[in-house]
């Protein structure tokens, strides 16, 4: 039975992915802060591990347990992540650091801990699948630190893929657009007397409308499974509403025109 480590397994994309993997016959190490409380993950082939990804000691305990039980590992799926909303000028830097701990640094720690086992499993054609975002190749208003973390994850993944090219471990990036998950629960703001108050309010309203019509989480889980089971996966998979549109617009349009169109769309 092929073993897979999955983070952010308690809700949204991660939960859909965990259930899909279990149905397909994989053994899943499901990591999240409250994994043991998720009844839908009660399964003989699911090992639920409570793990706060902002705590390196908890990551070490979880990975030590996995390494003690497995002699081979088919995949590490770094799915956990969240966003924060607000003007960069006003965002507490502590919130940004916490965001990077989950969205980027935990990925680095998990890869470093589990890569020896992945490299030792070369006969399985092992993979590291990092769930980044279309926000790692495009920008919007008032999600600056989220974009920064996902751009960084894209760069980390590219460098990791190159380093592992001759070592038998493939690296894949999944780039969801707007997906129905708990991610948008963090889109809160307190404008008070902020010079950004009106634009914050309009942007918040815009994002709420976007998430009301977002793509279902299982669409991303399907894409992760497709990449996982492909012998020759693509390096990147864009999936979900607005994903392709924003990335292509950012790549093709001059920056100033992109900025102007973006603001007109969000603040109209």
C-alpha cells in the first residue's frame, strides 16, 4: 500500500483529497491542527496526526512517527495554507510571519524531514506536490502578504524541482483559483479611519461575491490525484475559476495596464 503525507487535511481541498486518496486505496498520514477530531477521516488506512504547522517541534514529532513506521513514501502533498486581508501598510508584521510559517516555511521543514525517505523510494516514482495558488503568479488588492507567500512557494518549488532532477523525486505545483473552502473566512477587515477604508470595503464585497460562485474543492483534489498518478506530470496545474484569466493577464499585460484594469474590476 502506497503511503502519502497530506497537510491541511481537516477541511476544504485537503479533506476532499484525503477522502479521495483513501477511496483509491492509499495509506494517508493526515496532518492538521485537529486531525484526530475529524470523524470523516476515521478509516483503517488513515493515520490522523494533530500538528500545528507553525510549530517546528510538532512537525518533527509527526515526521519522526512517519519515518519510524514507513520504509517507503510515495508522496508528500503540502496543501495547508491560508490568507489574510488588509492593506500592507496596516497589516501587523506578526500576522505576516505566521502566514509565512504555514504557507512556506512548514513546506521547507516537511520536505527536509521527508526527502531522505522519498529519495529512498525512487522505484515508486515519488512526488512532492505543493498546493500554491494562481495568486502565486498574479496579484489583487489587499492580499499582499498572501501573494508574497505564494510567489515564494512557487520559487521554492522551482528550485526544489531543479535540485531533485537527477534524484528521482518529481515536484509539482497546483495553482487553484477561487475555490469554495474556509480560506475566505479570513477575509476580515476593520477600516476605522484608514485611508484605505472605502477600497477595503469594496474589495471585501468583491471577494465575497467571488467566493459565492467559486469552484468546488473536489476539482482541486481531482487535479492533485491526476498529478499524483501520472508518470510524467506537468510542473504546474492551474485549476478553478479565474485562475487562468489572472495568470495570463499578469503575464501578458504591461504592469500599469494590469493594475488599472484590476482596480476597475474590483472597485467598480
